[in-house]
């Protein structure tokens, strides 16, 4: 019994010792945590006190500054008032002096003005009399020249309607649109920038595809292209590094198509003052401006006109030759003599309608070339008596072919035809020539330069246009289509006959096959269940087309996906935002750190967050003490149990 009592006492003492150890550990851990929290709170309070003191100091400084500013403003206002009073007094004195002087001047001015008015009245009366005389003379001229007001259509309506027609029908201009471009650009009317831009791109692509060798015999194509590019402000001597005048440096090549080549080469050379023919050592005969001029002068017929072949003049060629000579008219005696002979030919061969003809047929293109030539020579055909037949001028002769649809016809409805467009119908070539002829005449009336004299245009080098070798231009496609149409027209009848014969043969064979099959079915032959040979062959082709369409659709989808990715990348570069996770880059702050780093650093410095971070440490310490006490108690119970056993 005594031993058991002793053991119990010892056990109680041990328990008390364990409890004391646990209490000591708990108090130490709690003391440390509370000490830290007290220190953190004290730091936060000291920081808040410092901030409040700094705020008070800044407020006191602001109040002192505002007081100083108000005092300085009051001082400046008082100074300004005193100065303004002094200035007003001085101004009053000066104004009184000025008034006395102005009164004296006004009296002298009134006297001089009265004298001037009397003289001006006399001058105005004399001017009115002279103007009335001029008006009476002009009325007399209009009576003899009804081609001015009694035209089939007004010039303004013709210009605007044909302009609209050309822009709608020729929406994608290319090499074949040269004359449309020249007429539109020189008309002074509004032409969209996209029209000239697409023209340049298509023409550049066409020249690249041709390796800049546009023709073998028709070198006037280079001359007309030079004029068109000049009209849109492109330097023909530098079109993506190509000088188009290099192709006109060989005189023999230019003369290959007859007098038409030198005529247009001379016009192209004079369309801008910066142009010249380069020297080419590789050619047999070096071309020069004088050689071209002598070629045009030497081609004049005996009757005073010009023609491609033959001894009699032609209206179209006479007009073109005079257009080339217009640049030298009034400057050289040989040119003046040739021009006067040509004008005499025009006056002699003008028709009663005011127009002109070629090959025995009156056409709109013939009178258009004459009207351009007269405008280039500075002659108003509506007022010059030499070019008025039956009271009708060349402009009247041109406008009789105008159609309200916005174009010109080649010949009249019931007139003869010389191989051109259909009579009475709107024609493309007639429209482009009629339009730029009207533009040339309008520029003469407005006092502007000749339609082909483009010295008023500033030129810039033509930029290179990236074109793929496989892609064809509109011009080449058009040429291929026209060639196919011509070939189809020639073999149209023979093809129809061949097709009819084939159809008849096929129909006979099909009827024979049907008869044989019906006989076989009736007899019950084993071949009766077989399919026709044509059915089994068509099925694989359908599968191929379906697979090809599926492939094409998949490729289209892939292309769309790639284009969307490119678009998203472009938008991200423009607006600083990336929609792809792989390309995302975090933005840096002013300190050179990311936004996440700055947030974590500010949180660590915050005292509230420091207190919150200490709480888990305190709880973990308490839990540890409890665990240790439980372990000690468990060990004690085990030992006690062993002793009792």
C-alpha cells in the first residue's frame, strides 16, 4: 500500500512537472508573438503620426504661399491701375491731336475723291460703249455661226455624262484604257485616285509580263503609254527603273509602221519639257527629234493633207500630223508653211454637216482628230469662217454623233460603214476619241494648254509594282479572249455542222442499243442485267470532284485561319495587345519590375499584413505544445500500466 501511495504521489508530481513545462512553452511562444505584434503596431502608429505631421506641414506651406500670392496680386493690380490711368490720359491727348489732323486730311481727300469720281465716270461710260460695241459684234458673229448655242448637246453635259460612262464601264483600267486615262486626267473633272492607281498597277504588270517589249512593229504603243503615264504624273523616263524612250531611240523601229510612228513619237517627246531621246550605241540609226519632224513634213501629200498610203490626204492622218506639228507652229517657217497647207486641205474637205470622213464615209473619229488639231494650233473652229460649212462647225459635226447614254457612235444609223462599229450604236473607240476631242476644245476656250502639252504636271518616278509571274494582266486576258472570239467566229458554222452530225450519230447508236437490250430482256439472256458502259465511268469522276472540293474547302479554311492570325498579330502590334498566350509579355512599371512583383512587395511592407502573417505562427506553436503534452501523457500511462502488471 505504501508503495502504491508513493507511486501515485510521484505520478502526480510528474504530471505537474509536465504541465508546468507545457505552460512555460506556451507562454514563451505567445509572448514572442505578442511582442512582435506590439512592435509592428507601434511602427504603424509612428508612421501614421509622421504622415499626419508631414501633411500638416505641407498645408501650412500652402497657406503661406497662397497668402504671398494674394499679396503680390494685389500689388500688381494696383500698379496696373495706376499705369492704365496714365495711359488713358496720354491716349486722350493723342486722340485729340489725331482728330484735328484727320479732319484736315479728310477735307483734302474729299476734294481729290470728287475729282477721281468724275474721271472714273467718264472712263466707265467709255468702257460701256466699247463693251456694247463688242457685244453687238459678237452677236453678229453668232448669227453667222450657229454652232455655238445651237449644238445638238451642251459641252458641259457631254463632258460630265461621258466621264461618268467611262468610269463605270472602265472600272478596272489597263493598257487598253490609255485614251480614257488621258481624256479624264486632262478634262479637269474629278477622277478617283483609285482609277489612276489601278491603271498604273495593271500597266506595270502588263509590261513586266511582256518583259517591257510591248510590240515588234507598232512602236506607237510606247509613245501613247508615255503620254498616259505623264498625264497621271509619272515620269516616263523612270518607270520602276525603265526609260520608255529607250524603245524610241531606234529610228528604223519607229518608222516600221509608217508615218503614224514618227507622228506619235514626236507628240510623246513634246508632251513634257523634261523628255528627250537617249543615245543608244546598239541601234543602226540613232533617232532624233529633227529626224522625226522631217519625217512628218516629208510625208505631206501634194493636196496638203497626210495619209498612211497614197497621194491623197485623209482626215484622220491629217489631223494627227497637225497635232504633232502644233508644237512648232509659229516657231519655224517650214512648219508654218506645212500647217497652212494642211488647214487649207481641212477647209476644202469639210462636209456640209461640219464633220469629216475617211474612205468615203463620214465618221465621228475623223472630225474628232480635226477638232484636236485645230485646238492644238489655237484655232477656234466655231468662230473661224474657214471651218464653218452651212453654218456648222467641227464641234457641231462631232456632237451629232453624241448619244444620251454617255458616249459617241462611230457612224450614223443609216449611213455607210467602213469597217468600224455598228451604225447608230454607242462605240468604245468613238467614245474615247470624241471625249478627249471635246476636252481639247474646252481647254482652248478656258485658256489652258494643249491637251498633249503637259508642262503643267509635276512628274515623279514610277514605283516598282510586285507582280507574280503566273498571274496575268487584264490586257493579256482581253487579247486572248478577242483572239478566241475571232477564231470561234471563223469556225462557227463548221462547228455547228460537226455537232449536228455527231448528235445524229449518237442518237442512232442509242436507239440501236435500246432495241438490242429490249430483245435480250425478252429472251432472258444473261447479259441483260448488265449496266451500260457509260454509267460506271461517271461515278469515279464525281468522287474526284467531291474530294477536290473538300480539299479546296480545307485549304480555304486554312488560309482564312492564317489570315485571321496575321490580322490579330497586326492589331496587337498596333494597339499594344496580344491575343495569343505564347506571345504575351507582361508590362513593366517605372521601377523596371513587373506588376505582380510590385504588388507583393507593397503587401510585405504593409503592417496589417505583417500582423496577419504572425497569427499562423502563434497557432502552430500552441498546437505543437498540445501535441507534446498529449505524447507525454501517453508515455506516462504506458509506464504506469506496465508497473501495475
